[in-house]
């Protein structure tokens, strides 16, 4: 149990909701990509709801590879059908029908981070906002540890992901 969360895929806490609704970005994203965990989806909707709606809406895409990198019960998601029931307006077609992703290992998280980087290069967007988890982000980028609702802007340097 981490921080008192003993259930699968817990919702965003009241503090998390307050932080998400007060989040200010230094740019307007062309694309928002989120982990398929309830708390990250709720963060996206709370923080960026107005830009996710209307004729000029920014797309919100769910990428299962952005899921957390540790095996605590709170970091295990729910089935695709449960996510679709909670968020019927979102597309979960990239997610497994059941939450049957492999157990955490450094090697698997490192490979998943490389895949995410490669997939980001294939996106047809310039300013991409990623909503993920501190544990996984540590595999995705080198640098300081992120605080909850932390924002950091990265510019691509190379397409090599060794």
C-alpha cells in the first residue's frame, strides 16, 4: 500500500484535483497524451477541459505505455470496459481488454520508455503534453524528480533512443 491507497486505480485525490485545476502551462499543446489510469485522465480533464472541447479541441489520446512503472496495487489499472464506462467520450482502443500488463522490471520500463520516445517522434504535433506518473517519467527523461502536477518542457535533441 502506497500513501494509503489500497485499491486498484484510485481516483484523483481532493488535493490532486485542486492542483490540476490550478495548473498553468507555458504553452498550448497540440496534443495531450495520457496514461490510462483514472487519476491521470481526471487530471487531464480537470486541468485542460476547456481546450479539450469545441471546434478547435486539442485531442486527448490514451497511451497504455504511459502507465506507472511500479507494481503497487494503486498502480494497477482496470479493464478497458470499466474505463469506457467511466469516460465514455474517450477512446481506449490502444488499451488491453484486461489490465494484464507485465510486472514491473527496470528492463521492461526502460524498453517501454524507448518505445514512447519513438512513438512521440511519429506524432503529427509540435507541442505534446504528456500526463503520466513520476515513476515512469523517471525512465522517460533524465533530470530532476517531478513533483505531483509538475510541469517541465523538453525540446527534442535527437531521434536516437539508445
